[in-house]
């Protein structure tokens, strides 16, 4: 079915923006993506793509490429800092239930797969959107170098600090989670690191690691901190080594083996869910409107799902306003549930009081598997 738009401009060449452009082009829409970065560099980070995201990628024709490039996650564990197991989950079972695996992949590899699905010239680098305007006939985006472009639709997929969102909804304020996160990628032969996916909970800090291919492991670490206390690249490694000293194997080894210059740091923010995601011919997608804390590993998965729903609504509705309102109505409850659930998991995971942490750990040990599986099934078993 033909889309209600002929030409679309996507702001932001992240996972959400690229998937949107792919979906739009597959629906016959002329789509271009403007990305502020001069070049796409995605060092130091991996990503978990759950079955729900793999299903969405299958609709874009990209699931097999992602499955074949990344690593299948078969099982995961939550442990204490000294390595005692609090809970185990079998991701392999989820594949049987929902028909797609859970995949961990390097972000750069995912980007390459998405980019290879777009004709040369679709992605325009070094283009920072600074302002938008619209009238009945179209919408225009203005860039910092004075250039402009005009289209029937503008999709703001410009991430958690979205310029597009700030222009459309200046009153919306991000919510700081109370913790910061560091990430890194290490090449290793250590079997413990390449084996079971792991998240270890201390008091006010967590450390997780998972294999992203045959020889690389992605790790992440969190700590309760006031917003904005960013460490320099040089400080990050020694800070983390001191903070996670004595944690179970292979945590110290992973930190010691990580190139200090490639450790990323992000303060973790989300946005309390809102119902309206666009105005007129401008619509938001991904972290620009439904950013979520990373506790469920669902932020990028949500962006991919949203891209599929947006392009489908544009193809199935007969007017732009009905297509955009349908997209919001379909996506809002789903992303709101993930955002709030993930926020709650993060609060509990980051408890800093030792007594509360001991209670939490006991609670996790005693929680029946079925309770965890129910939440996971709602997140992962979603049908688009
Ligand atoms: C520590 C951590 C771990 C995570 N782990 C996972 C996980 O395991 N699984 C998962 O699904 N998600 C995870 N996420 C979330 C995931 O990274 C995001 O949800 C996802 O990247 C959102 O994609 P996006 O395309 O909406 O935004 P982004 O990836 O932020 O992309 C936005 C793009 O827009 C560009 N841009 C910004 N402003 C402008 C402008 N004015 N003009 C032009 N371009 C602009 C940016 O340069 C960027 O390239 C994690 C996040 C963090 C912080």
C-alpha cells in the first residue's frame, strides 16, 4: 500500500533513525537521514536485542544478518558482587516460546547492517538540525551550516537530548535516574567472560557482561552519582578498577583489559511517558520521545519497533494526521510500560543501603521463576 507521504526527512542517524529510513524506503517513500556527527563511530558498546526487536528487524528484512553477526544469548544470571547466583534465566526458552533469539551485538556491527540496507546518499553526515518550521504544505528543517531541507514529514529520531522534542514540547523535562553508566568492549579468551550473560548487583553499583561475538565481550557498570559528574577518559578506568575491586571473576580482568580511551560514560535519564509525540507534520521516535533506562535492555528495541509501526501506519492510513495519531496510540502504552518497569528495576538494582541490599537479594532469590518470566514475556513476546 502506498504511504501517505512522498518524501520524509529523518533527523538522527542512530538505530531508530536508520530503521525508520529503511522502512520508509521499503514503502516507496523518498527518505533522507541527517546526522550531526561527521562520521559514525560507535566504539566501546554492545547491545542486547531481544526477540521483540528481532521480530521487528525481520519485518525490515534484517533479522538474519543481525542473528548471524551477533551472539545468541542462551542464559543469563543475576549474581552478588562476590559471585553468588541470585537468579537464572534461560533465554533459549524464550526463543522456543517467541520464535526469535536474544542477540547481543556490537553497535558498530548493527550500524553497518542498517547502513548497508540504505542506498548511498541516504545518510548525510555533519548536518546538525537546529530548528524546524512547518505549514500546511510541508515541513522544513534548518541546519547549523545554514542549509535547509523540506519534506511532507519530519521524523525526530535525534536521541534523548532531542532538539526536535525541545522545539515541539519545550516543557518536557528528562528525569535523572540517580546513576551513571560506563561501557566497554574487550577481546578475550576467558571462558567465564564468554560464557553466561551476567549482571552482578552490589550496593549502589552493578556490573554486567555479555559476549557479543566469538571473541568480544561487552561490559557495563553503574554507580549512584549526582547528575553531570563526568569523569575524563583518563580517570574512568582507574575509578572503575577501584570501585569494582574484589568483585567476582572476570570483572577485574575485564576492566584491566579495556582500553581506557574507549570507556564510555552516560548519565542515565528517561522521560515520564507522554501521550502526544508530534505536532502537525513533525513526529518523534526512539529515545527522542520514549527514552528508557537501560535496565531491561529495551531502548533500542523500542526504537526499532516504533520505526516499524510508524512506517506501517503511514502505509495503512489515508491521511497523515490519522497515521500519526495511530502510531502514537499504538506505541504509547507499550513504551510507557517498558519505561516505568525499567525505572523500577533500576531503583531496586541501585539501592545503596547494605541492609536493603541484603533484603533485595533475598527477595530475588525467593521470587518464583514464573514471576520473572511473566514480565519478560510481556516485554519480549510482543507481537507488532
Ligand atoms: C548504558 C546503556 C546501555 C544500553 N543497553 C541497551 C540494550 O542492551 N538494548 C537496547 O535495546 N537498548 C539499550 N540502550 C538504549 C539504546 O542505546 C537507545 O535506546 C538507542 O540507542 C536509541 O536509539 P535512537 O536512534 O532513538 O537514539 P540515538 O542512538 O541516541 O541516536 C540519535 C542520533 O541523532 C543524532 N542527533 C542528535 N541531535 C541531532 C541533531 N540536532 N541533528 C542531527 N542529528 C542529531 C545523534 O548524533 C545520534 O546519532 C542502552 C543505553 C545505555 C545508555
